[in-house]
């Protein structure tokens, strides 16, 4: 983890304290993607698999983190919230895992920025996948809205 990731992880834990309890660790921030490591031991249930609620929470938070980081980089002020989400659980997770969130296309962020500058409100769709043992265990899609 580099200084960019560490600084944003500290911001995340401050803004959403519960994320620290999920054992989330931001491992990589790229221009249009963010990767988070998830801790199996902190999120397992009575079946010795990662709890579906943890998968949902980590997926939402990873996707939110991507947008929040880009908002901070752009110097925007406003409130970022999730408007809608959908998640498909494909495989049980029995190990530590990664969550990778990205925009649907490279143009999404540019459109988001331009809309926000013009209207003071913008939305963007972010996808996230939970990866466990090199397999996609869940697929998430969320609509996030920034407003003043």
C-alpha cells in the first residue's frame, strides 16, 4: 500500500467508521479503478463463508470510495450517496478476498464531472466484483449521486 492508498483509507475510516470493522484495506487506487482487500476472518458467518451482508457492504463501500476519491481529486464539494444497488452472489467466499470497483466506461467520469459543474448534481454507475481464489464471487452495480 502506497501513501495515496493509506491516506484515502484513513479518510474512509474517518467518514465511515464501520468500514474499519469489516477489515477493509485499500491496496490500489488507479485512475478509474480501486481495489480493496477483504478479511475472511472478520466477515465469516456460521457456515464458514463470508456473510452476504459483508459482501454487499464492502462492494458498496469500494464503489463509493472510487467516486469519493475522484471527487476529492477534482476539488468538488457535495454529498455523495448511493441511490440504487443490485448485487448477484455467484460463489461462496471461503478465503481473504479482493473487491475491485470501476466505472462502466472511461467516459463516465468525464460526463459526471461536466454534469456536476453544469447542474450541481450528477450520477454515475459503478460496478464492483468480489474476487476469491481467482474467481468472481459476486457482481455489484450501484448508482451514486453527488449533490450540493
